[in-house]
C-alpha cells in the first residue's frame, strides 16, 4: 500500500465536525416539538369542552383558565412568591446540610454505619405523618413549612453526594497518598470534584421534591391568610367551586416546577459540559 493511500485512509477515518447549523437545528427541534405537542393537547382540550358542553365548574376550557390567570393574578402572584421562597430556601438549606453531612459520613466507615440510618429513617417516614409534630414544635407555620420541605429535599442530595464521594477511582486516591496529600487536600482536590456529577443529579431531584414538599406541607398545615402559598389558594378555589382559578393555580405550580428543573439543569450543564461525559456531545 502506498504512502498516499495510507494518508487518505487516515484522513477518512478522522471524525467529521458537524456544521454549526446542525446544532442550531437540533436546538430548534428540541423547543418546537414539545411546544407543538402542548399546542395540540390544548386544542384537543378546547374542542372537547366545546363539543361535549361540559360546564365550566366541572372542566373549564383553556380560555376560561387563561382569563382566571389574568383576572386573579393579584391573588395568585403573592401566593406564588410565598411558595417560591419556601422552595428555594429549603433547597439551599438541603444543599448545605446534605453536602456537609455527606462529607462527615465518608470520613469513617463507622461514622457512616452510625449516622446514615438516621437519614434513611427521616426519608422513609411520610412527611404528612410527621408534619403535625413539626407544626406543634416549630415557632411559626412558615418555619414548619421550611422544615418539611428541607427534610424531603435533604436525603436525595445526601445519598447522591455520599455515592459520589465513595466512587472516586482508588488509583487516584493511592496517587494522592503517594505524593503525601493530606486528607483535606484529597477531599478538596479529588473527591469533591469527582462527586460533582452525582451532586448535580441530587440537585435536580431535590429541586423538584422541595416544591412538592412545600405544597404538601402547606396542605397539611392548612395555613391561610395573606402569607399563604399556592396550596391554600388551590383549596380555597376548590371550596368555592372556582375551578378556573384552581386550574390557573395548578398551571402556576407546573410552571414553577419547570423553571426549577430548567435552572438546575442549566447549573448542571454549566458545571459539567467542559469535562464530563454526560454533558459532552459525541463527535461521531
């Protein structure tokens, strides 16, 4: 085989870079396809309501829900802000507590054996079952809601972080020990960076669970008044048979959940897209 043919074969075997318009087209499809599916579902919903003649107090149409969304914005927006605050504060506390407790657990096998079951017990106990006790002992209803949401979001972050810290390549740990790195240096420069993908998974899970726990805790607390969240507005709309407002509140909760998932996904991508396989695009 000639040198020219060998060089030609080597060039042909190299990965071909995808043009930029392919990436833009892929992004456009990712946005357009879900939007199209949602639009079709809304049209089917509207047609069903119109053709079946179902009354709005049973199933309102998209138009009635949109009208309630606009007309009741002054009532629903403050409730949305309360729920958003509880969700994000509890998530931040769960991140701090979950990461800190995970680092504490992996310092010793006996520490993990002694304390990890306590976290498991808190996780498997239904939050609705212990929320009455939390309401009794907490200084205020808002603090009780924060504690409930924190407990639900805490364990996924803790378990993922522990798994990440324990999944570091043993050869790399041996290399750090060979060069005389201290336990603190190994933790900061090796274990925590290696656990970052696991932490991001826990962050995405914990974000959604924090919102769910905030709503469920408010249902259990039965809090009302100016400082109440969207859960109370849902119950209020149900008691008053204001179904369009109920659907509007549900829509706001869904939008908040999607926003939290999008934000946590963006944070994970920004942290991992330069080096981790889960966020790097294949070249072939």
